[in-house]
């Protein structure tokens, strides 16, 4: 192992635990089910039917939208189910970052995997509050992280800028 000089360590603090993922899934399903149930109420069905019949000739998109809400809302069930499965299988690629002058050490399951800055693509996200990181050799694919998701976020941002990573 090479002798590298550690500049800073940053722990990823966002909640990727199973409990956190399930919480997000429950919120998504709750929103879908509320909209779905409301669209099935007899009074709402009647209003949608009237809109569809009365407005379809004059405003085509309004009639088709009403028809979709009445009959096609179930179509969202399939992508929501697929999203649920993907979200449950999602894994965090690393738990913390060690920044060195030469590169970044990704700590995953207690083991550090090092990549120098030439192998890593890092770019700033919206309003410089987040960054995207890609490291093909480690299988980290264009994942977005907010600086606030890491311990010592201001130090992380400054060190990435200092080493010309962003």
C-alpha cells in the first residue's frame, strides 16, 4: 500500500437503511392510493364523466385527461411496483470518503478502495449544493450527493475544489 497523506474524512449521513427506504416507499404508495381512491368516489366519477362528454369536442385534452383519470390511473401501478422493488434492492456504494491529495478512498464495508482523481468524474450539481460522482472502476455510477449529506460538508466542498476535483 502506498504512503498517502490523508486530508479529511467524511461520513455519509443520509438514511439508506432499510427503514429509511421503506418510509419513502410508504409515502409514495400513500399518495398514489389517496389519488386513486378519490378518483373512484361516485361524485368524482360523475363529474369526470360530465367533463369528458361535454368538453371532449371543444377541448380535446380536457376530455382525454378526464377519461384517463376515470379509467387509466391504474397504469401508474406498474411503474410504482417496479420502483418499489428497485428502491428496496438499492444499496449505498460507500459509507464514507477519505480525501487524499492523490485521490479519494471510498470506505465500503470497512474496506477502503482508492481511486486517484484521474479515474473519478466529479461535477457540481444545482447551485453548488450537491455533486455527482462517477468512478467506473469501483462501479459508482453518476450518483448525486448533497454536500449536507456528509459530515464536515464545508471541508469536503473546499477540499474537492482545492484538489481540482470539481
